[in-house]
């Protein structure tokens, strides 16, 4: 039997929910707190791949499936080779992460998994969480469900969708250089839109080949498939392969103020809290940082969502999204400039929101163009 009341309820066992649960579960401060995670899924499928870069060994230890220190970016005009040192680019398979998190959390006497669907969260003195089969109360709820007003009020904000489909393919003979990734390949495009191919070689005979759009609307499944197929045959020059797994997803890249939905006892987390970086869609490291701040806030008796965002990066993301939305064909040019005119340290520190003002200026200068000037003034309105 599940308890009717918890100190904390986490709605959704995705990246944000499980990272938060791990942080709470591994901190002695919360040992006397009862924590529940509610999700309709038992998270037993490999439904995505998370990638991130870092300079040192992280808390994730041996969890990364593969690590690389070299990357290539192809535009229609040039090939940009990047030596990522001192960074490493790492990939974690979702299933490995889910299994690691569940094994860790199930050892904690105060953490409880509830397999159910949350239908409503409302707030009075306590927060009430209604599921399809039960109801619970909590002192604080961390909710990863995207608020419905994102769909209804989104016209007021700049939004693009990062949507993609990937195949994990296996070949009979060694064909991949598994020492480097293809971070972006713009040579194969869907019209004038910002689309690119992404290749992560896990071994000499296995790789994730993914086609990604940064656009306003999604496309049919068959569209992704035909581009991936075309790329494998014409660019990777591979004829015989098998598709071991597929993955797909849609990530909002948006200036929508998700954090306005936080209240004193309900904190939105993950995509629903605006934790995904609007200009890139990267979430793994950003989630880790936000979780660390949430835990520190709780321990300092502050609202969990206090100071989660840095104003200048919100502004930069806004300009970038404005350019991409108004002139979607400019995507290739933007990323070519970005990766060819800056050093790895500056680029990654900027994307990790750790850059100095001087580094920001270097980035701005590399992207200096009429499109950005226009977007800058439109963003000020």
C-alpha cells in the first residue's frame, strides 16, 4: 500500500525527475523525507540517447555508452574538424540511465515508485495529486508535465521545434571511424530549412544516424526515413546494414516562460520548467545543474526554483531563436560561423552558460550580421 501523504512527489520519471530523485536520495539532508515518483511507465525501454560534453569525469562514472574527443561539422562549403580536448563528448543510452537510477533509488527506504498516471495537481494548504486510481498529498510537488497554456498561448512567444528521428544501424564489416562524431552535417537538406544529420559511431560496426530539423512544424515519419536512407547510401557509402533500433523526439526550442507556472508548493521541472536550453535543445547537463540548484535552494529554505536562470543567456537564446524563426535557411550559416570562428573552450563554455563577457563578445562577433542586428532590436521590443 502506498502512503496517502509524502514530503515530496515527483511527477514523471524522465531525465529531470530521476536526476532530481537521485540528488535527493543521495543527500543525507533528505533521509527523513518521504519521496514518491509517479509515472505511468516502468521505464524499461531504450527510447532516446542523451549526449553532453564535460571536462572531467562526472558523477555518471561508467554510465556513458561511448566517449569521443573529436568531432566534424560539414557545411555545403567546408569541413570543420574539432579536437574537443579538454572536453569529451559522451552519450548515455536512456535505458542505461533508467536502470542505474532505479537500482540506486530502490535501495532507499524513503523513496517510493508508483506506476500510475497523474491527471491533476492542485494546491491548497497541501498539494493534492490525483491519479487515475488514487489521490495523494504532498508538501511540495515537482511536476514534469508541460502546462496546457504552452499550446494555447504560444503564439506570443518565439518557438521552433527540434524534431528528429534516428536509426541505430549495424554493419557486417567495420565501416565507421569510432574515434569521432559527426556533430552536424548540412550537406543533405530538406529544402531551405535548417536540417542536419548527426552521426554517433558506437563502434566500427554500429552507429546512431539521426536526421534533425530546427523548424516550426514536424514532418511525416517517412520523410525522416527517406533522408536517413539517402544519407547512409550516398554519404556514408554503406549498402548493407540492419536497423537495430529507432528513436524519435520533439523538443520545444522556445522563449515561452515555463517558470511562470511555478508556485510556492509546485515546481515545474525538465522541459516543463524551461530547463532545456532554447537555442540548442541540449538538456542533460542543464538538468544536472538545475537539480543541484534546486537541492541547494531547498536546503537553504528558499523556493526550489529561485535563481535557476541567468538573464543574459535567456536574452542570447531569444535573439538566436528569432533569427532562426524569421530566416530558417540561415541555420547552416550560423552554425558554420559558430564552429569555425571560435575555439572549443569558448564555444562549450558559452553553451554551458559559463562564459565570461569577453567570451560572449567573441561569440557575438563571429555571428555578426544584419540578421542578428535585426533580431537584437526586435527582441528589445
